[in-house]
């Protein structure tokens, strides 16, 4: 009986020690070099993102102009054209807000190509969801 109990406890310890939270679902709780670089990139891309979202949302929403909050952008994927190449792509999901009350008005997935120059070009935009917006 003791062997079975020890085996069970040992197995439980091993199983729980190998389980970790995937990095993509874990929310950062402290600053890091990676987080600072991601935030700097989002700050630099903000004018391009807002311009493209304004152009898109002006066709589907006349009551509000979208604004973005860089800390609410989730990076989905990054790619490079080849090793140490300087033509890169970044894909992220974003929930633009109304800018006043910071109420989300929709959800979008966008892919940008960034290259030397600097050249920033929207290469793919998927509107995922439109939220109800009730201005006060």
C-alpha cells in the first residue's frame, strides 16, 4: 500500500512539474527587454495602424473614429524574409476604441510588412468583429 501511495505522489509531482503555461497565454507581470521592444515597435507603428483603421472603419461606422491603445495590441506572429534579412512581417490583433471612454468598437487582425527605408505597408487586414457602441 505504501508503494502505491508513494508511486502516486511521485507521479503527481512529476506531472505537475512538467506542466507550464504557454508564453502566448501568460500575461506579463514584470518588465523585460522583449516587452519593451514590443512596446516600442507598437508605438512606432501606431500612426500607420490608426490611419488604416480610420480608413476601414469610416466605411462601416460613421459615429466614431477608431483609436488604439498600444498596450492592448496582441502580437500573433512575426516573420523575417531570411536570416538577418530586413524585410519583416508582424501580425497582431487589436481592439480599437472610441478614444473618449476607451470603449472597444471592434476587433481586427492586421499584418504589416516593415522594411528598410523605413517602409511600413499593410499587407493584410481582417475585420474579426464589430461591437455594439452606445455613445452616452
